[in-house]
C-alpha cells in the first residue's frame, strides 16, 4: 500500500462506497472505485464482525 500510495482511508472508502462490486470465489468480494484518477480494486471477505482485506490493487493509471 505504501508504494502505491493507497491509504487505509482509501480502502475503507472503496469497501463502504464502491462504484461497483462483483462476487468472487470462496465468498470474496471485489470492490472497485475511482479515487484520484486511479481505479482501485479491493478484494475482501466479510466474516461475522470483521472484514478481511485480501488484496489491494491499482487497476488503471
């Protein structure tokens, strides 16, 4: 995250307010959002009272 300049606030914004999302394998969700001209993709899994972030990617530059 540090090298790609993606903050924890960015990750929370994508998960809580995605532009769109899609379901993936093993109950995972891919959430996408444009932030500062970059398309961020967050793959996460929601379990009981917590969210487990699996990957954070910049999809477009």
